[in-house]
C-alpha cells in the first residue's frame, strides 16, 4: 500500500491544466467550507496546487508542509509572483510537523497518503494539530487504471481507506471528485 515519493523534478506535472478536470482546487476549498479567518494546513503541499487557492480563500495563515525543500522553494516562488503573504512554509514529514497542537481549522492532504509509510502516525499528527471542530480533507487516487496518478498497485481503494479512517477519526464522509479521484472529509470532534 505504500508507494514511492513523487519527486520534485516532476513538479511541473502538478500544475498541468488537465489536472483541473480531475480535481479543481476550488472544489476542495468549497468542500472544506473555508472561511475568511480560518487557519489552514496543506500537508504534502508540493508546489502549491491546493495551497495557493486555500491561501486566497482565507486571511488566516496557511501552513504549507512538505518533506522536500525543493517543493517548498517552488511554492515560495509561485506565492511571491502572486503577491501571497499569508503562507507559512515548513520542511517536515507529515508525521512530525512543528505546528502547534489544536491550532488548525481546516486541513488537506492531497495525493500523499498512499506514499506515507507510517499511516497511523500521520493520522495521529493530523488529529494533534486540528482544532476539536476542525475539518480535514484527505484526497487520494481510486484503485482504478487512469492516465494520471501512480501505478495501480500504489493506490488505496476508497472503501478500504474509508474503513481505516473511520476507525481512527469517527466522522468521515466520502466525496467523489472524478471516477479516479476521491476525498474523505473528516470532521474532528
């Protein structure tokens, strides 16, 4: 169930306009019901496909966390070009951020969970940083063949991930973005 890490040398693929047909970042912002004063985190932010629209939707801080410093640099460059000032950058693994406990209103992890080896630790870290009434969106590739995304053997079927997250988090809702892309909307209590 664990795949290889997406490499920063292919970062331009993450901004391919065709990707919007599969998952429009604005739809993720809408599903999360982002409010103007929300503090948000993007775990595995990459070069900011979701980070930038999230930062545009709030006046609060958006924490962009990625394990690859090169991805964070690409995101910083994009944010500077757009005049974005509410993004905070952190080079860290999704299982061990330095974000304060119970500080995040909304969060997202898109197309990263299948790469995480310590899945329990990642869920525990998300739970630690989310406010009690926070909402988190976990986006993944459905376990079907498609022209985008990782090889089939690296994908996690939606029913399998739903069951796993439900055991760990409680209030979970399945959201379909595309036949090959799904999300789990987690409401922390």
